[in-house]
C-alpha cells in the first residue's frame, strides 16, 4: 500500500475532478438506497388498499430518484474519466522526465522493454484503477453501511444474517488476494519479454529478411507470447473465483432470508413489504461486498504496477549538478590525472587503468587501439556520461564534476559510433545542434561535413523527410549529417567515435581539412583506420584499458611496435612488405 500511496501523490493536479466524482457517486448511492423504502409503502398500503393515488405518488418518487441517480451517474463518468486520464498523463510525464535525468549507469538497471512497459502498460493499469475502481471504491462502503443500517431498522432478527455471511466473504476474498497478488507481478514481467522481443525483431527486420529467419523468429515469438498467455490465464483463473464465491453466498443468503422471512410473515412479525424491502437491501449489501472485493483485486494488480513505476521515479540519478555549478567552460584543454574506471563494482577489472594524459586546447588527437581497448570509454568521461571511479578528469582546467551537466555537455560535441537521427526532416535534425540556426548556417555546417554534396541532389533539400531513424539515407550520408549537426553546436571539445567509417577516404580527407580550420576546438578522433589519425598533433594508443604510447605519427612509426603493426597491416598489407621494420 506504500507504493500506491506514493503514486497517488500524482493525483493532486486532478484533485477537483476526483472529489466531484466521489461526491456524485455518494449522492447516486443515497438515491438508490431510498427507492426500497418508498417501494415498501406501495406493497404494504397501495396494493392491498387499491390506493391508486398513493401508488402513483410513490411510483413518481421512485422514478424521480432513478432519474436523479442516472444523472449523477453520467456526471460521475465525465469527471472520473477526466481525473483518470490526467492522472495517467502525469505519471507518464513524471517517468519520462526522470528518464532524462538518468545517467547511463542508471539506465543499466532497467532494460529498455521494461521501461517501455512501465510507461505504457503499468501506467494504463493505474489509470484504469482510477477510472473503473473509483465508483465501486466509494459506492461499495456507502451501500454496505446504509444497507446494513436500513436492514436492521426493518428487522433486527433477520439482519443477523449479515453477521454470518460477512466473515465467510472476508475469508474468501483474503485467500484470493493472497494467491493472485504475486501472479500480477509475473504477468507484467512476461509483458516486458514480449515488448523486448518485438523491439529487437523490428530493429533487426532487415537482417531477419536477409537471412530468411522469419519462421524462426515467429516460433521464438510464439514462446514469449505463450508465456504471457500462461501468466495471464493462471492469474485470472484464480481471480475469477471471486464472483462465483460471492454469488454462492449471496443466493444462499437470499434463500435463507426468504425462508425465515416467510415464517415471520405467517407469524405476523413482518409484512410482505418489509420482506421485499429487506431483500432489496440484502442484494444491495451483497453487491456492495462484491464491489469491494473487485476493488481489492484491482488494487492488487495496481500494486504490482505501482511498485514498478515507483522504482523508476525513486531511482536516484547517478550524476547530478554540484551545489554551486560552474556554468561556462573556458577552453578545450583536457587532463586525465591517474584516471581509472569500471562500469560496475562486480567487474573483474577496470575498463580504464591509471590513465594520465594532457591534451592542449585546440589540439587534434587521434585515439586508436584494438577492439575492447576502452577507446570510447575514455572519451565518455569527458562530458560526464560516466564519472571516473578513481582520479580526476579536467576540462578547461577544472574538474568536470564542478560544472553543471548542461554547461559541460553544451561545450562538448559528440559524433557517436552508432549514428542516431530522428523522425522528421533534415532541417529538424540539424537544428538539434543549434535551434536558432538559419539556412546559411545550416548549409555551412553541411558543407564542412561534406553533406551538401548529396543534399543538393535531393528535391526537397533540407526539408527532405528522413523517415523513422533516418532510413531514407545511407550509412555514410547519415554519418555526415550527424557531423554537421554536431558542428552547429560550436563546441570547445569535439570528438568523433569512429564516425567516418562509412565514408570513402576522399570524403574523409575533405572532412579532416574542414575540421583543421577550427583552431580553437579540441578534436579527439577515435578511429580504426590509421589514415584518420596520421595528421593528428598527437596519437594515443590504448591497449587493454591502459595508455601504451603517446606521440606523433612519425615518432610512433619509428619506435612503437603496436603502431608499426597497425600501420603496415593497413597501409602495406603486412610486416613482410618492409624488411627494415622488425
């Protein structure tokens, strides 16, 4: 219940609609409970005495109460829906805002499919709990209290039946809730698996078709789909026991009341109208108990979803701004002072170990090394995508942890190894770098990134629609657009994570020339090709998370064996092409 209480705090913006809806349900319940009292006079006085005016008078009152109850019910539906859907919107917005504050290490705690489920299915469960559960939550207790009270007023001895049936119903409900609660958690996890499989399949649809693995994937999907079916069926197989159990008790109670009530009538201790009204109240009380039981089942399911949503909202961001953040990065100077880093405490060894490196402002630095040598990890510490485990990373002479995250990341331009474009036009994507950029500025950035060559051939130019994820452009074109977008930021530090791998060497040379014309920008180039870093002011060779060597192309080619091997393998086909290198 602590989870539900926490999530319920997001109902505050829709508090007015919620209170109005609850008040309307209360009024509707009162109107419905008055009808059996009015009906008693018709049965006991109007029908035996053939008193038509009384029958019409009381019947009119019953009709008026019914119409008023209908009106309040319709108004309730309006206000409850407004409250529920705003509540769902507030939850989704709160989760999404929290996700934007997460560091990569926070995102490692949740799988992407799980986050999607928590923002969609789990929020929908909470939304439906308000929309469908508010009415029985208010109506059930009101009708229960009023029904029992009015039943005791009609006949105290006969009303003792509630003392017998209520504990039985309570025990049945407790058993069902106890069994069903854990099953809802299992059901939501099964939905996570389905979302994950669908996401992966759609992302890799080209590979699936290329390898003709459609049937294989369909069989795998059938497995996870069956998991959801089995979890749901197992859950509701127990949950549906609620209604037949309550109906059994209800109809048994009704038969006993009619049996004993008939005997009271024959003995002259009770009138037919009183028995009729009493039965109406009994049905109201039993129905209210069924409503309350359904609310408990709904809350049981909501509890599982509330817990999952709360885990996201209460996740503490691993990276936060300092108390008094520095809001301006003075220069692109970068220093690594005995820096070590590991992705998790359980890791066998750190990804980076004791890195010492000084990069002057405006320098061009190449970073090369084998696969898994932590090249990307090294540069991710600069904009604080992760924090160093040990040591200090400085930008502009200050510890990166002294800057506000926004200020630091605004000063660092990143062109990722995996290029990311968003649905929309090329113009809209480029303006991620500078929302206020005019067409001249956009074209200059595209020219520097050699993207203008293909953009001018497109009929719509900058207004060309990229499709979802940039599917309408090739890999090399996508890389050049991402470079142009980053250049529009006018950063003090610019790093490329193997971001020219899909372009030809001539185009890459043009891009390097354009970048060289940015004297005040520190440029870090992570590359697999030696040609991408040969002209750099300094080249850093990483080996197994450690700095193996630092120097210029000429120095490393003369003295460093690892660089010699990389160079001669790529440029001359192997060591044997130059017998002087040993």
